[in-house]
C-alpha cells in the first residue's frame, strides 16, 4: 500500500490540511465593510453581531469560529479573510 | 479516520485516466484520435465540454484547431494545464473551470465551429443533458457540428446480456482501484432529435457500447417541449425510505449515496406565487425537507445536483456550488413556472455556494434560509426574517446519537469484521465496548471537559479505564497481560471515538484539524501494545 502514490499523496495532503485548518483565523477589515450583513445571515455559530453604535457589523465572538468560510465567500466587499 | 476514508474516495486525475482506460477497454484513445483526425480542420473554433486531463484537447489543437476546454473539476484542469502548458500547442488552448450546464451564458452565440464532449453527458442528469444540448445549438456557428462520444447501453438484444456480464466485474474492480465509475446513456439519439439536432453515428466501438454521435443543427426548434416540473414530492413512510434510513444511519459515508433526480418538484399545491426552496440531491436531505414542509405550506423545491451529499459537506467539498444552482435554475425552466425571482437557499451551503455569482448570472435574488428545514414555515411566515435561533447550528442529543451511529458503522466495519473473522471469541466484548463507549460519549458530550474532540477524549479515556478497573474488581479478575490488552484497547477506542465525533459535530472545526495528532497517538498506542508485552516477557 505504501507504494500507492494516491494513498501517499492523500496522506500528505491531509497532514497539510490539518496544519492549516487548526490555525485559520478570521481577519476582518471594517473599513471595507459596507454593511450588507451577509456574514451575519450565513454564520452558523453566531460570530457576528449587527449592532454597535455607528458600526455596521462586529466580529464579536472569534472563539466560536469553526472556519467554515461562509462569511468569506458571501462578503461582496472582500472585507473578510480566513488565514 | 472517516475523513481519511472520504479523502480516499476523491479520485485524483491519474486514477481517473487509468479508470476510464480500463472501463473503455483501451478504446477511448483511438476514438479521440479519430475525432481529431477526421473532424478537426485548420482554424476551427472548438469548444470541448469536459476536457478532463486534456488528451483530446491537445490532439485537436495539434490539428490546427483553437480549443476552449472547460471542466468542472479544478484538479483535472490543473493536470491538463501541466500537460498543455509544456507543449507546443499551448497558445491555441484556453482552459476554464466551468460546469457544462452554464456554457450558454458564458460564450457568445454562434462562436464555435465544433463542440466536442467525451464521457460527459452520461454523468449529467437528464434535465441537464437537455439544457446543455439546447445551449450547444445556440453556440454553434452556421455549418457547425456537435460531437458526443459516450458509453451507451447496447440496443442489440444479444449483445446486451454479454455487455452486462462483462461490465459488472469491470466496474467493481475499476471503482476499487481508482474510485472512478461511469454511467451509460440510453436513447440518446432521441434526445438529440428533441433538442433540434439531426443525429448520426460517426463511429461505434465495443459492440456498440461506446459510440461517437454526430449532431448537426436541424435549423428549427422542435415542437412540444416537456413540462418543467419533474414531479410531486410527498412525505410518506415507505419501505424504501425505512431501508434507506437504516442504511444511512450507520453507513452514510459509504457510496453510492442515495440520490434524488435533480429538477423542480412541487410540494403541496404550489402556485406561481409560491416560494422556491433550493436544496441538494442527497435522498435524506430532500426527504427531511419535504417532511418539514409537506402539509404546512405549498412550495416549489428545486433540487440541484450535490453529488448525493448533504448541502453543508457538499458545499465545503466543492460538490455543491453556484454553478450547480445556476444549472438547476436554467435546466428546470423554473422561470416559466413562478412569477417571482427569489431563491431560498439553505444557510448551510453558504460556505461553498457563491450567492453573488447566482444573483449576477441569473438575475434571481438569493435569500439565505434557516439552518434547519423545520424552521422554514416560521421563516416564510415572518417574511423571510430569521431569528438568531434559526441561524445557529446546534448539536442536540438526537443529532449526537445519529452522528455517533455513523462512527459506529464505520468503526464497526473497520474493527468488528476482522474481529469476527479472526478472533470470534472477542467479538461480543469488543462490540459491547465499542457501542457502550460511543453512545455513552454521545450522551455526556456537552458535559465532558475540553473544547475539542482531542481534549474531550481525555476524560472519556479515564472513564473507560475506570470502567475496566471496576469490572476487574467485581470479581472478574483477569491476568495481567489480558488487562493490559484491554486497557490499550479501550484507550484507543475512547480516543478515536472522541476525536472522530469532532468531524461530525457542527460546533467544532473539522476533525482534520487534529488528524496529525491522531496519527501520532495511534502510533504511540500501537507501540505500547507491541513493546510492553515484549519488555514484560509475556510474549
């Protein structure tokens, strides 16, 4: 089995993914935000809060993030990154 | 562990090429050479739908054609890019990642002299086949031609049984070695004629089971288009539903996944004003959606192709995308059925389905519905307003029990089958430990200390070892080597059960995040299991 390139590349890819996934963090740039609140509409764990005086959205609960990437994909202003 | 298995299921391009070569008994390459030699002329503008790893693309460019190759799979395209970029014909080839079903909107009308597609149509649902053919008719310049090579179920009554007999073991072997399989078309010439082409057969291989269709636009649209609605969906408890549920309870990660044919379905008695709910085509997903709304509201359910996977996982894995939803909108002709332009998508596909792409390409509005289908009636009653509870995932006991059953099914196969075959006397105690630990974990999961599966595995291991010690003290004294084996065994079971459930929990990052550590612990346990008896002189 060790000779099988697909199995080996599968393992290596998996280890790489493991390293990346564990460390991913949301980077939010409030200056780019125009307040469409798609992130709020799609976040399944409630990281985003829409209130706050004068602010459009707050990334309030970073510890809840499961790195699913929904807010990153749905933000029309590319104000959110997952790195 | 389960994710490693899932990863293995994903084919890589090299495997795919190998698998296809086996399934077509080596006849695909001569077929491709024939296409390039006989149908491609200098300066032709060619669209190749599903260029895969680019074998035919190169051949056609080599004959002087200018080829636009599209494929839905980025890995395949990557392989094609490697091959073509290094060759002399690179300037005559453009590769783009695209679903076949969206070509109509991505290329200008009448912009190709030849459209070629090998082994793509057999992978598409019937609605999508129709939609792509219609788009091809519009993309062909006057005098242009469509070529489709695909596997076909032979029509000859004598050849058909031979075909089935040869094909079954071939399909099984090929899938096991390369995770590649294909389906076969039937009555494709009729479909071509209905889409407005004059069908012909350019070549026939393998007793008529691999055919090259030539299709020239007939110059007129055929009369009588089929009604867009694929059928009615009702919530019914049937024997099939029960059997599928039972299978899915334990073995849902093992393909083939039970699927629903993509298309537009009616639930209740929907009118043109009724909402359009989009979902994936995993059988369980569709049935649970219908169960939540049937009898409570009238709606259109637009089932998009998610490769038979639930929407969240399919979107995360790249199987459920904006292209798939756009394809469903286009090929279902939902526009002719309703008088509004609002799609309601499951919130949990937002990690992979780009809502802005759908809005831009179709002009339809995209609304993110609730996480759970059960909240849809309330969500619609509130004019598509979600409460915070509707947008949040939970992991209640019922879901935990269901997900633990999936790990039990997977580990059951992995552990209990070999135990049954080789150490039958141990089957009962090992099965009891596996089931006991797994379901115990499902129940106490929220109260165990630790934020992720790995941390939670520590209290679970301690509890398991305490259970073992109690058993030992209650007068079932075992000799030291046996206690040792059991201790290592339950530690491993508890560790992997806890780590595994993380991948099934919606509240934690994927299990993959821990995978490297899981591997280390697994190896360490194996080392202990091997070395301690040697050191103690038990072996």
